[in-house]
């Protein structure tokens, strides 16, 4: 999968949104089996923390990483077999010419 580069070398705004949504979807699916009551209590406890901004930034990074993994796993198209063979042939010719 190709990643669009943003101004700081990271994913662009559209890419970040896709990664966040995919990460959130993956997180939701992976935690459906857990008990919602304990999750609600944990969420309330997190809201009372003094480092909420840092926690939110860490959560965003985690969701983006999950999203990138999900998209790479399901949306990545493997390179064409003939394209790989052509690249190997070109590399071999370049090595022989040196």
C-alpha cells in the first residue's frame, strides 16, 4: 500500500483520517467480546486523569498504527509477478555491466 506523505513526512490529512477510522474499526471489532461495564468504569477513570491530552495523543497514534496495519493487511495489492521478474532481470543486467 502506498502512503501519501503529509507536510512532515507522515500521512496526509486524508490518509490520517482513513488510518484513524480503520484503526478504530479494528479496535472496536477486537474488543466486542470484552465486558462493557468494566470498560465504562475504566473510561470514567481516564477522564479524571491530569494527562488526558497526552493520553488522547497516544490513543490517536495507536489507532493510526492499527489502521495502517489493517489497511496494509487487507488493502495492499501484491506486486505483479512479471514486474518482479523484470526488476530482477534489470538488476542482474546492471550488475553484469559493472
